[in-house]
C-alpha cells in the first residue's frame, strides 16, 4: 500500500535494516520525554495500545506475549530450582508478571533505569502490571549495570536482561564488562537470558553477543528464535548462557504440569526453539 496517510499510521523506519513497519493508529495517547529517552503511546486500530521508545516499537497489547513468555519461561524451566531472579530492564513489567507465575520463585528484583516506562505501562498496559504488588517483587528505578556490578557473588539463580537495542540506555548491556558482572553474580548452574535481536536482520550483533558471553566464561549457550510481529523482520530471539555446566534439557514435566496460563509458551514450543535453524547454525559455526 503506497502513500500512507501520515496522520493515520505510525511507521518505524529502520535504516540499518533497509526496512520499515507500520501500524494504523486512531490517535496519539501520550508522550513524555524522560531524562533518558522519549516515550510515546498510541491507540492503534488492530493492535491495541502501542508503546514507542525513541521512535522504535516496543510493546503492543496484541502480541507482547510472544516476547514476555520467551524471555522468562525457557530460562526458568531450564534451571533446576530457581528461587532468586533479577530482571534488568523490563520496565513495562510484562516479564515480571510471567516470572511471578512460577509459584516456587521466592524473590524477583527488577531494575529499570527509566521510571517513565513503568508509569506508562501502569496507565496503558495495566494487564502487564497486575503482579507489581506481589510480595515477592521488588521494583527499582536505577542503573542495572551498576546493580549487577555490585551484586553479591553467587547470589542469583536467573538473570533476565530485558533491555532495548544496544543504543542509548541499553548500550552497556551488550559488552564483556556487563557479562562478567552477571557471571560473577550467578550461582553455579545459574542462567542469564538476554533479548538478542533478530537472527535474520542482526546476526553480526548476535554473534558478537555470543562470543562475548563465551569469552567471559559462560559454559554453554542456547539461542531461541521466536515470532515478534512488531519488531524488524518479525523474527526475534533470546539467548541463554549457563554458568559452570552445560544445558541438559529442561524440566519438561514441570512445564507440562504448570497450572498458569500462557498464550505461546509450552513444552513443544520450547523444544522447537532449541532446534536451531540451519542459517543460524552456519553463522554460529564460523
């Protein structure tokens, strides 16, 4: 469709990828320039509410479950008995909600640098924030990189890095120093999982991330592709890295018996995501 009416569509143009993505909108709901980034909210015709950060699509009502579920359940079911979880970023609180669906989790600490993101989510995505007052949750607005650097050694079971692209506030989440802090803070067998961009569009960055994780001492990696309709290419990924020992499957029976609701994740999806597509295998082998 050519010549879209500018006032009826939000379009994210991605020059680095040679692509663009549009959603039809009814109206603009809100905009706040925080000390860190520009956060906008739109009401769309078909995807519900839409959050934009610095011109990039972040969260919509219709499809956020793909991302939030794949950023949480694969890592939690791959760990034998996760109790203490840290989320770096995650200001929309959707990943926090998914983590807290696991009844054996004892403590979740979420650290996002920008309180405005959570304020917007509370107002426009209340369903994502329904577990914010869970007694096991601590929500902080601070520097996640500093938090991990100062974390006690071998104190955390799972670290979820739910950040933005490696620009602006998210830039420091993609380097050796940050990964070293995460490795030191994890107990043996602990898992870090990080959103790792599009394996179709951003393979050089994904390889750089995996190499850095290996360089600092993570023993084994798993990159899980999954759909993400509003992000460049529609194909996204998360990468899990394990400390001290390799991955040996996941708690499939526990996942099968889970009493909580999910829209995308199940044991079949988990196993399917572990079947690395050939184009990714070839890139990782170079």
